[in-house]
C-alpha cells in the first residue's frame, strides 16, 4: 500500500479505498485470533499445547503492530476525521456477507405470526369458525325466549336437512309414477309396483311432514337480512305466512284424500313443490350454497327431474295411457337393447320422458304428435302449449348458469384477453413498428404467465381484504424480496411498512432498468430474473462503450439504494438479461416511513456511504485500465490510479474531473451540510 500515489484526485480516491480494505483484512485476522483466545479462555476450544498458545500470541502481537503502523502511516487514529474513519468495518463485513446470501431476521411464518394469530388454522372445514360468521337477530327478542329452539347450525338440524333432501329425492321419483297409468288406492292394478309403491310414497310423506313440523321450532336465515332468527313467535309467523311452506304442508295430505275419499292419484302432482329444496338448499346447508359444482349441476339436475314429472304427466294425459289400455298390456310396446327386451310399460314411459325433455329444452320438432301416440290428443296439445314456452325459459336459465360459472372460473383470463385486444388495436391504429409490437405482446404474456397484475389489482386495490390479510398476502408474495440484505436485522413493523408500499415492474430481456444520467428516486429488489450492471469506461457515457461488470444481480438482490437518501443521477446501467420482475421502493414512500423509523434512515445512510466507496473504486479501476490502454509505458509508475505519462491531456483532465466529482459525492454523504437555520 505504500506505493499508492495520492497526489492526483483519482489516485487519492484509490488510496482512500484500498487503505480501508487493507485495514479491514488486518481487522479480520485480529478477530480470528481474538475468537481463538476467547474459546481457549472459556474452555470450549480444542486443547492445545504451550507451543500453539505461544504461536497465537506472537501472531496477535504481530497483527496488532501491523494495524498500529498502518493507522499511523495513513492517519487513521481514533480521532481521525477522514471519510474511512466514519465507517464501521465490522458492519461493512456483515453487509458484504449478507449480500452473498442474507438470512432475514424474520421468516415468512414469523412475520405472519406478527400479523394475526393462526390458532384457529387447525380447525376442520374451509372457513375459520364458520358459526361466528352468522349474526343473530335480536330486535324485539325477549331474553330467554329462544329456549327450546333448534338452531339450524346445530348438527341435529344438519342431519334433519340431509334426511329431508333424501326424502324429497325419493318422493320426486315415486310420486309421479303412481298416477302415470291411472289406477287408485282401491284399484292399484295399473299402478307400477302396486299398493306397495304407494305405501313407500306415504312413508316418505310422513317423514317429510316430520321435517316440516321441526321447522316450526328451528331457527331460519332471513332471506334478505342474512341474520339468524331465533325468536319462536317470528319463526312461526314466518312459516305460516310463507306460501311455499303451506303448499309443502298440503302436499303431505294427498294420501289423506286418496285413501279417505278414493280421490285420484293425480293429487300427488302437488309434491312437485318438493323440488324447491334443490333450488334453494335448506338453511342448515348454507355453507355449500356457493359451491361452484353445485351451482353448475343444479340446473341440469332440475331439468332431468322436471322432465320426469312432465313425462309422467304426458303419459297420463297425452295419449300414452290410452294406447296402453287399448293394448291391454305392454307387450306390444317392448323395445330391445343389445338383444335384451325392455318391458313395454317402461318403454312407453321413456318415450314420454324423451318428448318431455325435448319439450322443456325448446327442441320439440313435432308439437302436434303426428304419427305418434299424441296424435289428435287434446291433453297433449295443452301440455305442449304450456311447457313449450317454459322450456325456453329453462334453456335460457341453463345457458346463463353455465356462462356465469365459466366467466367466474376464467375471470382473469377474460380480463387479459380484453386488455390484449385493446392493446393490439391501439398499436395498429398508431402504426407502431412490428418489432416494438412484439415486445409489447411479450411483456403482456409474461405478466399473464408469471406476474398477474390483474390479480394484484383485484386483491389490493378493490378493498376486498382486511389490512392483516393484505399484509399476510404481501409477505407471502414478496418472500423472495425479504431475503435481501436490505431487510437484515430490521424490526418486523418496519419490514411490513416497506412491503406495503412496494410496487412491481416487469422488464423484458434487454430492457434497461436504470440508465446513466437519469434522475434516481427509487431502488429495486429483484423478485424474478437476472440483471447485469454496466459502467462507463471513462471516455464515453454511451452504453455501447460501457464495461459490463462480471457479477450479476439475481433473485433476492437489490440496487439503487443511494436514491433513497438524496436526489442524484444514476451512475450505471442495469440491464435485464432475462424476463425480470423488480419490486420498486420510491423515495417519497420510504420518507413517510422514516418519519417513524428515523434510525433506519441513519443505518441506510451508512450503508450507502459504503456503497458509494465501493462504486467509486470500481469506476476508478475501470478508468485506470482505460488510461493504461492509451499509451502503455513500463517506465511509468503503475500504482493504482496513476495516469500514464504520455496520455492525452484532454483525457487525463476529463478523468481527473470525474474522480473529483466522485470524491465530492463521497464527502457529501460523509459530511452532510447542516440545515440552513435562517429559513
């Protein structure tokens, strides 16, 4: 180090930096010896003999003398006032290590525990404490009045609701079959399954009646206010004034009239109202209302079951029953399937079911029934006139349901396709060159596949999440950013505050993230991809003549922190070598945070000073190689920063001026000017 010239600005710059690095190396050796001494004194070190201890003592004395000599030669006493005397080299060493592979103070799980308590995450089900989601209606409720009321969230109510759905399903299959070919309770000859089928249907009615009576003592979810009503008087009032409930109650009395007064089995048609349980599931099953599969399959299920009812009704009054009666048996209506004979009664029913299905989907091509069993049958004409228009509504409902579910499933893809169409049309109208259009579309696809801005906007800009949830999701999404040395040994509150104000930017391969000479007011954290750093060669500030540094920055690295301290111009180019996502931290945002964390600003300022020194040494080294390449002369001193003797005067003056600017920049950070108190 004694050969380093310091009579020129560029040489002084190198002199100051490299003498600091030399002192750092001596300090590291001393720390290693100190650690051995401490371990030996504490008894945790490996036992050594007198010769080894004597050797370490000699090394320590030699290194200490070396450090004292170095400090006295270069004016680095304890009371020194140079720039390097302001640095804490131990911190500088830690900073260098953290850049190689920082281990953040807080993991993603640690930060999550600071945001909310996940004590309920181990509960069963998709929701946390689902019963706490519901609110209870307490308006006008007398204390203790809800005693004896079964809440629909109770497991007994859920079991009863499931039994109700099963009974409604079985009843919806059996009831229309009982009146399909005529017959009665007294004469069950034409009833498929005979009286036994009617008894099963009667038992279903009794089970369904039990559920309806239970609803009089079961809370319900108010359809408009979405609160649980538990007041007995309100429950009874709601049930008895509900037309749907009264029709359901009447449907269980059909066999009372059929058996007592030998009424027609056509009364079982009233049980079609039980399909409403599948249109709107019971309140006890409110957690599955919004299930996507149920929403999609519900219209198809209802269409098939409604076609079953209409088919049975068409068989009763649309000409099929008369054809069966005239034939005396179903033998003449038998069909075959791969050589197997299908009974005539079932074949006739299935013909009616197919016609009903086509009728309800608006695809019936023979409404008058010409050439079939419905020909010249007035009942058939009435049913076609009624269910034909109903079929159009049903088809529209099914299509709307399918389209709505597909839109929900592919909502983000649809937004991306719309944006792409708008961008493509705009580029064409503005006559943008093809190569530039390719870059625009490439960026669009990269954002769609790797960094969905539409998803970010919906999550964080539409106020769909609470503050803790926003913080937790940001911590998860920016976990690669949190590995940066910028967050080492920081408070969790400060980390969360910074993460909240990060803004993501995407870059294509070849894009310059920052450029020399542009105003610097933000720093970047690399979340994805790889960038290279280019510096000026000393003769030109054009990027074509720049020197590419051998070290690249990758996921978890950061750059541009100087811009957060004070306004400046960029001194290097940073180029994206791949597709890159960089999280941007603006000076205006961090300054608001520093109002409450002033010590973090001071810490960053010290780190920036070290960064400036490192960058200045890097630039000086690059420029020295350029100067040396002008007129190589072995007789000229080759100390760091020394200019060749025969170099062109204009080049040397320009380099000296740049070095002077670099030194002035360092001194501004090391010795900031006091604020003007006259203002």
